[in-house]
């Protein structure tokens, strides 16, 4: 078989395999109610999960912005935290920290794999083996394109097909780690957040922004940006934390 045709076929097969491995399952294995940290992970990965846990702790009055940036514990609060990642984040706050530094603390790094396993069991994210297979398939697409280019391929249609496959692989590589079911669960969580905000508008922004409303307002990576790594951590006139990340 012609080398260019074979490369295009292999690139297409690897891309299809990566999409399939990344997307299944298409139905939840059991009913799921997302915690703040779980929704944060589905939306933006480990850093977002840590930031979501930090914001939820702020909403509960457990942490507050530090005047010099980052977050610190509030003392005098009682009661056990139900979410394992929130417990890890709270334990890690021996000194002022922001979301970027929090995700690298030993307590948080130990808690994150357990969160991923819970999501994988529910069918919301690919398991570890499947996720590694997705990454290898996507890397293989790029390696095929480079190999064909190094071999001296000049036919425009072959280069166009391989270029499109590489572009698709790059997009899939950068997308958050979640299945079709995980995306559906996150959309449901966001809709519930919007309803909560409309039903109780005064709660958003009190004590650190009620976490359900907060998810709708911060639909992007970098949760917990109010607890910046440096700079001001004061509360602005709208009741939201200000600061730089």
C-alpha cells in the first residue's frame, strides 16, 4: 500500500480510537451528584478542583483571602468537612496559599487520585489506563505526520489530511478529562447552579460566593482566582473576592 495512504489511514484510526476511548461511557453508571471539587475537576482538571474546594471552604467560612494574596484558614470553625479534597486543601493551608500552589501540596496531591477514581467509577472521566491510551493514540498521530514529512511527502492531499488529523489531536489533547457522561453531568450541575443563583441571588457572594452560583460565573480554568498567589485579597463592593492569580 502507498505510504501516504497508509499514514492517513493510521492517523484517522488513531484519532477515532482516541475519541472513542475518551468519550465512553455514554451513560452514567449510577446517579451522580457532583461535589464542588468534582465539578471543578471536570471543568478544568486538578488546579480547578483545588480552586473549587478553596471557594467552597470560603463559602463555609473556613478560609479567607490573605491581605498579601492567597488564602488562609479562619480559626474557631468547628465540624468535619465531608469532602476529602476540601479536607486536604484545608490541611494544606498552614500558610497562605493560592490554587496554583495548593495543587502541588502533598496533602492535595494525595487526595486528587482518589477524586479521579470516584469520577472514573461513576463513568464521568476515563480511567487511568484508558486515559494513557488516549494520550498515546494522540501522540501517535503527531509522530505519523512528522515521519511522513521527514520521508519527503509532498502530495498536498496527504499533507492536508495529516495536518487536519494533527489539529484534531491537539484539540482533543487540550480538552478537559471527561467522558460524554461527564460533560452531561457538568451541564446539569451548571443548570442547577444557575437556578440556585436566580432563586437566592443574595447568597452569591456572601462569605466567598456560594459555590453553586460560583460555578456558573466562572466557566473557565483557574478557579479560586480570587485567592491570588500575590497581591490584594480584599473583598470588593459586590461581595466577591478580589486579587490576582
